């Protein structure tokens, strides 16, 4: 019996437990393996143990904000090519530009559509990983 390829791994970093729950359920239904972290410190600990295929980061979090976390991820070994989606409740042009300057591949404004998020995740993952799902 052939072994099933591993599911693409997504790390979701947000301090809003309800949002994490909803997004995690949606991504799991879409055949992703989802882990989460409530803040940047916990996210960095997980990333040091192994990089996922994609990271989704909220901008406004206690302690280290998501834009700073995005920069920290980019500075990690292997972090320069890791796809990062940034969530923001602010649609201010300066904040959107700051997220892109920090290395975000995509910025999604809250409130957002789960289908649109799923499409962004699929577009950012390498084709070989998506084909394995």
C-alpha cells in the first residue's frame, strides 16, 4: 500500500483564539496540517524546531508585533524563501507597505474571506507541495 505524502504544514500566529480556531479548521478541511502560536516568542520557538511550508502572521499581537516577527523570520536560516501571509485589521497604506517591506508575500486585511485566504495559501505554496495534497 503506497504511503500518503505528508500534508503541507502551516503555522498560524495570532493571539485571537477564535480566529485561530476558525482558520485552523478551514485549512485542515483543505488538507493542511496546522499548528498555531499565540505570540511571536512561541512562533519563533516552533520555527527553530522546523520550518513549515507557510506562515500566517497577525500584525497586532501583544509583545512583538507581526511586522517585527516577519523580519525575524526572514533573518532565520531558510526563512528568506518561506512564504508569509500577514493579517492586518488596519488598511492604512503605511502599514501595508511596512508589512511588504518586512518580507510579507501577501497582506490580507481583516475581516477577510476564508476562501480568499485559502486561495492565497494555495498560490504561495510551491506547486509540488500543493500537488501532494
